[in-house]
């Protein structure tokens, strides 16, 4: 059901772009904004050799970003909760802060970030109450491009930790007004440590206010 909702939202965004007037709103993407996101679809998959488990997750996120000349400062907070599995639920609170630089081109911005991340995992229910915290520092590089005055596409690639894992994301933003935008994003993180592989895929929709 969540996959169907996400596809309908993406389709609606493209329809809005084709019907929207061509009033100019943004010359190049803005990195100064606040954003609230709803996790419309998520999946955590963990594999250890021939054994694997998959959990559906949902939740919300708050993101903020400030651009000071060519420098960037970003912060985010994700709250994710899984469906029940054998009577237990997995919760993941993800906090991150990032610093980096950006370079503006006509209707385009490229950027690079160093991102510190803290995961607070907990598993509760069915007689279980386990908690695990983890910290990591990773890298991210991306590009944002204004396809039209109202529609933006973006993509990024990186590593959630300097010594392991890969991440990537793609997204779009439709400007309802000069400052207000609707966002659709997909992101994926893969971490491999010894024989254990973990994947986190998230599809989110959001409301962003650009300053």
C-alpha cells in the first residue's frame, strides 16, 4: 500500500509541473531551509550468511540547513518504528549533523558534506528489551538541478561511515510558492561488517520552507 501511495505522489508531482505556470521562483537551489518529512515507506533488511530478516518501518523526520557563503551546516532527526515481528518492535532514532561546501552553477548546485551520525536502536516486546547505540562519520556528495522554475531534481552518493558501507539518494521538489516546496525522496544505505549485511531503504514525502 505504501509503495502505491509513493508512486501516486511522484506521478502527481510530474503532473503539477506540466500544468504549473512558468513564473520564476528560484535561479539556483537554496540550501537554507527547514523541512518536515513523513516516511511513507521503509524497509530494514539484515542478513547473516544464509539467515535474513526484513522489517517494514515508518516514521517522521525533521531537517534543517543553513548556507553561509560557500559553507553548509545541516542537522536532522529521524524517528523510525518497525511493524511487529514475533511480538517485538524495532525503533531507531537517528540524529545527524553535517558540515560542507557548495558551489553554485546556472540553475545547479553541487555540494560535499562530512556527516556525523548517531543511531539509538531499541528492541522491545515479547520479553525483550535491548538497546544499542552507535556513532559514525561519513561522506556525501550531491547535485541539485532546477529543471524548471518550479521543479527541482537532486541526487547524492556517499558512505555512511568512512571505512564501510555505501549510500545514495534521489529526490524531487515542487515549488508551490516562492518559498514553499513539496518534496519526494528515496534513500538507501548499505553497511557490511564481517558476515553481516544491513540495508535501510526509505521513501519519504515532505514539506520544505526555503529562506
